[in-house]
């Protein structure tokens, strides 16, 4: 036994015990997951990751990838290849209902026309669906009139979309006591919509005299198709 203050010699089994300690530590390190706190689990041929990932630089994926959870993209995304989506998986309104179609009709009889600018004879107020800001409209106005003015005269017919009459009005001439049939078709992209309604109208006039209302011999129809766009 060594005296106090004197260096104690190591036993003969020191090297054996030291070797055993080193072997034990190596085994523990081999069995331990050094990435445990990060959620990274090295596997044969790959890696499992449990937890979040922050990527502060470019990310390049050169192989196939599969995402089974919700993804949120807060910045621009560019897809340069083909994007294939199974039917029915998109629930965003702008994608699932990009267009809303509508068909509209109205008619009137026993109308009269007088000389001067075309004036409104029939109107449809088209309701705008919520969330849609544009409408592609095709409008046709047709009119039959009896010239009971007492002299040869001309009748005019125009179709108007939201206050605009694209192109020229249609016109036809009839002798006294004769009837005329007119048709006018226009198309327009209406923009800046935000709910409410917008008008479709049929406007008519004569050249010189007054063509008095004549029951079913003085009628006007409006027919329109509308495609609402976001």
C-alpha cells in the first residue's frame, strides 16, 4: 500500500479494464443516434426526418418525391413540367368554378317607335355571382314592327350591353301598312364587376313617323348568353 502523498501504482489489470471501458464506449456510440434531437434517423439507403426543416437556400430534388401532408407555399412557385392532378381534388373556388354560365330571355309586345335616337324598349338586369369580376356577353335583339305611320319609313334596332352598343344599329324600310323584321347581335367583355347587376337592353326608333303599338305585330325579344369569369 502506498503511503499518503505517494503515487499509487496501477494494478496489473489496469490495461484490461481500460480496454474494456473503451470497447463499451464504442458499442454505446455505435448504438446511439447522434442526430436524436434533430429528428434525423439514418437508415440503410436513406434517412427518416421527424420534425420541421428550414431551408434558407436553393433546394434541388433530382429524383421522385412524395408528400403525404399539407403543404403551405408563401411565395412564388414555378412549375416548368407537366402538372397532373386527379379529378375532384381542387377545392379552391377560382379553380373548381372558374366560369359560371347563364342564359337570359325577355320579350314584350304592343310597343311603339318614334323618330330620333334609339330609346330603350326592353331590359334585362343580369345578377353578378359573388366573386366574379368579368362577364363575356352575347346579346341578340329581334323586333317585328307594323308600319302604320301612313307613309314609307324605316325602323332601327340596337342591342346594348351595360350601357354600350357595339357597332351599328340594324335598320329596315317598309311601305305603309307593311311589316319589317330586324335582328341585331352584339358581343362584349364586361369588366370591373363587383356584385349587383348590369343591364342588357333593346333600343329602337323610326326614321320619320310614329309607328303606333299594334299588339302582336309590334314585338321585341332579347336573348343573351353570359359567361361569368373571375
